[in-house]
C-alpha cells in the first residue's frame, strides 16, 4: 500500500506528479483505475496517524531540489516579489464562521512550527529540509469551520501552460495533523520564489504534489466536486490519487 502501490504499478519516476511529464503509464486509464480503487482502503487503514520521521541538522540538503509547475511569472506575482510581499494576503474563507485575512507579517508572528523532515516526490527523489511556519490547525481554529466542513482546499498563484491553476486539498483530519503546516521558511531562510514564497503548504505525511506552493487562499468546503476538475487537486484531475500517503 501507499507509495509501494505506485512503485509496483509503474514506478514512481514514471508517474512524475511533481513535473509536467507525459508518458504511457501516466495516460493509462487502467493504471489509474487500480490506484483509485485502492485509495479508500489506503486512507482508511493508514490515514494520518502518527508522525513522520524527523532528522538532524547535519542531514539537511543544502541544495533543496525544485519541483512543481514553473514559478509564477505574471505581473501580480512579480510585483509581490519586488515589494517583499507587502501586498500579500492569505484569505481563509468558505464554510467558516469567521473569515480570516492574514498579511505575511502576521503569519510570521504566529510561527511556532520548526522541524526537519523529508520531502518525497512521486518522481522518485527525496530531499531533507528544515521547515518553519504556522501549523495549519492554528489558522483553521481561528476561522472556525462550520459543522458541514469536510475539506480544506488550497488555491495557488501558479498555472500551467494552458492557464489551468494549481490547487490541492486535504480532509479536516489531515489538515489538523501536527506536521501539516503553512510553511514560511526553508533551512532558516524565508522561502524563495522557486520554493513557493511567500506561503506554501507542507504535508510531510504525503507525497510532494500535495505540498502546494504559492498559496493565496485556503477555502473550507463540504465538497470539492465543483472546484476546478472536481477531483481535489491539479494532478488528481489528471488521474493521480487524492490520498498520497507515504
């Protein structure tokens, strides 16, 4: 189960969830139907119980590899970078009782999380980094999810060559995991644009494509069926499994 499921079906490198790679395995409907059928059992048996391994400072990869879609290059994002994200606001809304809007300085003042964990990409590579930021559970508690809320959806600045936006989602249980964080820093430095600045999701319990970069909105919802392709994430809309536990 979990990552071994990817490997046994076609190889983690072949699926390439962190980069735009097209191949026969990626486009094979039977492969993804098998993955999809196993996903509910995988989530039910393994879920997000327990914590992933943490590492020592000496284990950190100083040159942390860059993955995902291209860094946003539109004028709005470029202006944010030029002004050190002075105009950035993280919006937390949707099925909440108290909508929240945070400036980057406010998020930095709330920062309480710092751990060294491993990032596992579905392409087959891993990297160890020291992540710091705000536990997602802290932000969600301030927004007060309504009783109908089941999912947390992350909307991002980046888009593919066809203009489709990147997004991801977690259920409330995964979102409340103590190692799920809105990351603001990597290896004791503020995030750089290529690593998702100013705010990225960090989900060390799942494969890398769940750790969405360049997050500007956190939407709480009872379903994600009406959001973009309806499968809970950019890569999930292309056939990858929604629960990507490792």
